[in-house]
C-alpha cells in the first residue's frame, strides 16, 4: 500500500530546534527526515514499554556513557551529534 505522509507539528524551544538541526545536518538528513526517524524510534520504544510512564522511567545510559560508546563509531562515520 505504500507510505502515507501526514504532517506532525511539535513545539520545541529555539535552542532544541537548533540542536535538532545540527544533529540532522551531521547525519546528512533533513530536519523532517531526522524528526520522522526519531518519532519512529520513539514509538517503537513506547510499544515495548507500553506506556508514557514507562518511557519516562526507562533508564538509558547517561549522555557521557553514550558519548564514550560512540567515539569509535563516530570516528569511522565522520562524526556524531553527541560528540
């Protein structure tokens, strides 16, 4: 059947938008594409956890832990928005 495109609006602070644009640029993606990927990933996480409360309680590695884990990959890939 193919994909259907729908518009999704999200309110973010100007600082967050700048961060998102920078990460999208480093990933060589448009802000819309980066946002769609983020939304898809987040929704998959939601389906696993089952609730927004579960998402908020879900523990992930700290940003510094993620940064150290990505350093090797980011060198090979040419950068990361977390470095």
